[in-house]
């Protein structure tokens, strides 16, 4: 199983990929690393269960350097297909509709079964877990605890960011210096 070390401005996060259970999503993540898409990317979102958005989840979200060309979306691997779950430390692809995931991913800080497959609709299809944090949850928590965005951001400053998401944006996104692939054993 390949591991990925996410080197951030606050420290390293070690992720074990679930390549055998989520091969499409894991392969996509490795391809994005090989193409250098995460170098200069960031963790930019921190959702809290008790925030005013009503999201009812505790995650941090990050992604690729937006100045680089983004890859084509991948097929959605549901948790019903993979058998993986959105438990504490799960690493999963962010998406809008099914089949739109590219480089954005999130890490769960606690069990979040509401993100798992529920039904065959866009909303009910859940998100695609493809790994889990095996080292550096203290770094994940430190990112999660950072001050979040200004909900009064003007429309011209928002850059198309939905109003519901603005309060979850980190005031100072955490830079991803690089991601390194390491093979076990």
C-alpha cells in the first residue's frame, strides 16, 4: 500500500491509500501528485459541527494549486462499492455532482456517516473515501483550529465562492509544500 506524506506549513500528515478498495480514486490522487498539482496548493476550509452554516461535520479541505491546469474529473467510487467509511481520519474526494471530483479532498476529524452512500442520487451518493490518516492527526487538528473566514466578504472579493461556504474558509490557508509518495515495506 502506498503512503503519501503531505508536507504543510504546520507539519506533515501521513496518509495510507486504500488502493485495493478504491483504485480509481487512489490512482487519481497519485497521478495528481506525480504531475505536481498539489505543490503550492493549500488547505483552505475548516468546517465545524457547531458553525453557523449548519453543515454538521468536522473536516478540513484542501486541493491543488489553482494556477495549474486541472485534470479531467474521475468516476465516483461510492462507499457502498468500496466498503470504506467516513470515520475519523478518513481522506475523501470533494465533489459537486457524482463524477466531478478532480483534485479537491477533505479529511474527517470524527466519524461522519452522513457523508457515506445512502441512495443512488447525487446528494445521496456520498463521497469517495480513498485513504486514512495514519500520522499527523495533530497537524489536521491544528489546521482545523485555525481562524475561519469573514462571512461579510464582498461579492467582488468572493471570486464565485458560495455564501454558505465563506464562513468556513481559513483566513490564512495552510500551504501544501509538496506531497511525497512512499511505499511500505
